[in-house]
C-alpha cells in the first residue's frame, strides 16, 4: 500500500543528506493545504531534496502521483504509529501540515526530534497548537493573523516563523492557454469575471453570497460572462446562460488566464495576480477590494481577506463598486496589474518560500544526534 523506495545500504554520510517527509491526512482536490504541499514538494525536489508524502489518500492522490510524488499511504491515519515510525527512519525531517498529523506525531515514543509544522488556518485548534509547540522545532504561520492566533493559543514565539504561501510562477504566468473561453464559447470581446472558492463547511456561505452578487452584477450586461470554480461549486451554484459553473478545475492557470477579472482570497488571489490578472480580494474574514500597489501589503497581511484577527462586515455594494472600477480601467489598469505582479513575485514565489523553509530544515538542531543516514536509489 505504500512506497518506501529501495534501501541500498546504511552509510556513514554526513547528516546534510536532504530528505523530508511531508505529512497531510487528506489529499483533497484543489485544497489550499494540498496545493501548498504539492508546491513545496516539487520545489524541494528541484533543489535536490528527497521528498515523501505521508497521507491517507484522497481524490488528488492520482494527480500527485502523475506529478512524480513519492507517496506513503496510511489507510488508518490516526492509528498508523508503527508505519510512521518506519517512515521516520527514512527521512531527516518531518513536516506536518494539519492537526491530525500533529496529534499522530505526539503519540510516538520517543517523540521525533526533527519536526516542522505549518499552520494554514485558524481551524488548528488551540490544543493542537500547544502540541505543535511541544514537539516541533519550528512552527510556520502563513499569515500575520495566523501567527498572532498561534501566540494567543500558547505557541512559543521562539519557534514561530512567518513564511507566506509560495506560488509556482513558472506555472502561474500571463503567457499560456485560455482554452476555457473557447470551451464555453465566450464571444471574442466578452468580459469574463471568475470566482474561485471552496464551497464546503465554513466557506460555503461566502461562496454562495459572492455567486449571488455576481449573478446580479451580470444582469443587464450582455457582454459580461461569469465563471465559478471550486470544490462542490456544481452542487451549490446553479448555472444559466452566460453564467458558467466549472466545478473543480485541475488547470487553474488556464482558468485565471481565461478571465479578465478574478474574485478570490488567499492562494487564489496570489495565483491570479501571478497570471497577470486584476484581483478583487474578499474572504471569510473580510473585504479587501481591488488589489493595488498601495494596498498590497495590507492585503497580504490579511491573506487577501481569508485571515484577519477578527471578521469585518462588508456590503454587496462594496464588491459591485470595485468590480465597476476594475472594468472601467484600461491602460492605467494594466500598468497597475503589472506592478502588483512584480510585487507578488518578489515576495511570494515558491522558490522564496522554499528557501526560507529549507533554512529551518538545515538548522543545526535538526542535525544533532544523527550518525547514520539511509541511502536510496
């Protein structure tokens, strides 16, 4: 059920052999945490790391395998201590990405000595954060509000590191296909507004609200089209003429490039900016609006509306007004979008993110006490 590679021998190489076991309980299609895991794993591999992913599986399992990921499957994830102990002998660092993985690691005796944890949202319960602080050498928060939340929940500040999500700019770029415009037979001059969101649990009300606003905005604008994408969007959003519900899309860069404006939050906002699109940021925690050079720092410190210290109310009119502003801008709008993209690349490329994370992996405390490293083909 799992792939551990082929062990040739135990060799006495210095402990700088780079190997990381990334843990995530579920590989659900299109999820932000799963995208983070894939982006991190791919970038680490390019930098010479040997990477494995420890998971119970999920709808994105085949996609990960097609991307060349080494997968270790634990069907009974919460009770897979024996299998995990074997895996930990094969990797130098273990990087947990959800509270299920943290809880599993905390049950091991002795505890692993080289653990990194990434907190992706406030769905990390306080008890899981305190466990992370006890077992991890480093805890990564992907935005300032998550960092502050971790501190309030008892995480040790000496272990906390603010490292935002990284975007694979070689994949998310302005140049490339726009096949969805052809697939849905949009007129050549049509203005396409795209919204991407997860229509699950706590994010469902937001997705339904934005879909309703965009449907209202499109009314009376015959040259405007709307595309909705995201997990379970087809279940909760009805499609009509010129109002497309695309569902879960594997090629998100094609989706962004097929749009003229993108509405979204978190990683969606960053990916769309990387594809050279104007972005209207709104998330579960609040409304940011049109992302510009002036408010870019404000936007990212709130993860583009997805993370804030407290939720901020916003009105339908705010979103409609900002959409109108974006659609009215022409030459100046393109210049602004280009400048925002340059800011994004400097701060949020996957290379930059992985470089910061790799420094945590390679800290001296991670290497202490390691005498023998397993060698693989």
